[in-house]
């Protein structure tokens, strides 16, 4: 978001490639907790927590683009499918 703010006066190409939600599944516990239904669900809880965290942060980025009037001239996408099948 800082990059967007610092470069909003000129055209930019921003390719945001995220490692998540691929392993290792490092995610703060508060993101995984809603998906932790039993001990066996722990790996899935971390995966879903990462997905939720990505969605949250993409929403923050989208709001930042809106705030700076850049949404209509920005292509925002991700192709981070799952490696888990």
C-alpha cells in the first residue's frame, strides 16, 4: 500500500505474487482458530486461516486503491490456487 501511495501520480505495474496459501502454513493463531474444530483439523485450519488472511489483506489493498481513486485503472488479481488439491 505504501508503494501505491508513493507512486499514485504515475502509471505503475504492480505484480503481487504471494507464497501463501502454500506450505509451510505459518499463520497467526487468530486466523486459524475459527477453522479449528478438532485436533485432526489443524492442518486444514491453518490453510483456511491463510486463505482468510489473504482475502482480508486483498480487501485492504482494494480499499486503498479506492481511497486514491486508482481502482478503475488497476488490474487486481491473484492466481494462488491450492497445492493441496
